[in-house]
């Protein structure tokens, strides 16, 4: 009887151990399919960076994590995108600095007119102390600032005429993104700032609703604006980054290990995207010249910078981060 009881108990223990081992070995790690949204067309360098993020994420997670990408404002305008990220419906976004500055005015620092001479100078500020502090403060809005993406600096594309001095903008109706600091700059030069959706710019240039726009080289080629404009004055008037953001709810629901994978995959993608932006800028500038757009290299920007010093002072007074940003740029 004792022997049979011993064998019975031993059998139970063996079954329990085998069951536990089976559950442990059979436990699958979490899988995730994220949503990433942006306003740009699929051919834009930011959309290509999203594709790179998907590649990096799948490779680093052994296929457990991937990203569905929604370019061209498929999930709504940027206001809608951020609201969806706040609720966790959308996980990641490449949101223009123009919109982010309406929610967090310290991002206006990136738009300070004629602050940079080149896109390379802008990119150097990506890892600066002030730029990182801007990202950190986004947690106040239940979103996580991860990084910055860039396109080439914005120059002045005109249906006709070179912009060689601030006076050349007098009386011109200019399409803008709607960012207050850009509007103020143009209006200070005597231009009329007009906010027009991106899908209406082509016809607005073609029909004379506006006489010009501020745009990057990549933005012009992507939208074929060179077909309805004649002159492009290279002034590096405005930097134009995107802020890479994530849903705080999404990130909080990931394990620490998966959070690390996401951050590393995004950094690798953005590192690639930043380099690609420079490559695309040079490539597309050659395309514009070949297709007949007259490109003017404006060497002397002192007159433009002198005319906007009051704007620097105004925005520096609004938020210490803006003042710190200006100082860091000037110390480069």
C-alpha cells in the first residue's frame, strides 16, 4: 500500500513538473503591430524613414513587432493624430514642428528665421541639451518625444523673381504653414502670409492665388511645384524638422525589454533618415535645375538676419528654452 502511494505521489509530482516546464517553454513573447502616421507622401524622406523603422523593429524583435504606416494624412490632420496618440489608438507619429509649436511654443525655436546657414547646421542641434529638454517636456501632454527628423531647410520658391533682399517680398502673397513665427517674419518683410492646405498649393501657384511659398527642395520635387514656379532663392529662411513622438500609453504597456528595442530601432531609423535627407536634398536640387527651375544662391544673409533680431528677442522672452537654443546655435 505504501509503495503504491509513493508511486502515485511521484506520478503527480512528475505531471506537475512536466506541465510547468511545458507552460514555460511554450510561452510566447508578446507580439505587437503598431500604427505610425504622418502627413507626407510615401515618397518623402520621412515616410521612407518610417519604413526603415519598420525594418529595424522587425529585425531587432525577431519579427515580433512591426509597424503599419499611414502616410498622406490617412488618419486625419495632425491635431487628430496627436489626439489618437494620447488615447493610445495610434502609437507613433512624425509630426511637423509647425503643428507641435502650436501645442508647445518652445518648438518655435527651430523656426527662428535665418538662424542656420545649412541643413547640416540644423541637424547638429538634434542632440543638443536644449533640443532634448524640449522632447522631455512633451510628457506633460501624455506623449513621448523620441527624436527629430529633418528635411532640407526652407527657401523661397516664387512664381517669378529672385528674393535678394527683404524688400523683394514687399506686397507678395506667400503661402505659409501657418506657424505664427513664420507669418510674423514674412509680414515684417511686407509680405501677406496665407495659410493654404498642402494639397491646394499647386493650383494656388498655378492660378496666382499666391506668388510664392517657403519650401524645401524635397518638398518641391515631391509635389511637382517646379512645374508652376520659375525662381528658387536659396536663403535657408527656416529649418523645418518633424518631431518624432510616441503614445505614452503604448510605451507604458510594453515590457522594459521591448521599450528598449523600440527606442533603438527608432534611433537607427532616424540616424538613417537624417543622412538620407542630405542625400535627397542634393539629388533633388540637381533635378530642379535640370527641369528648368532657376536656382539663386543668396550668399549675403546679413540684411535678412538684421531685420529679424526683434523676433529673436520676442520669442526668447516667451520661454527660456528658446533663448538657450539660440545661444547653443550661436556657440556651434
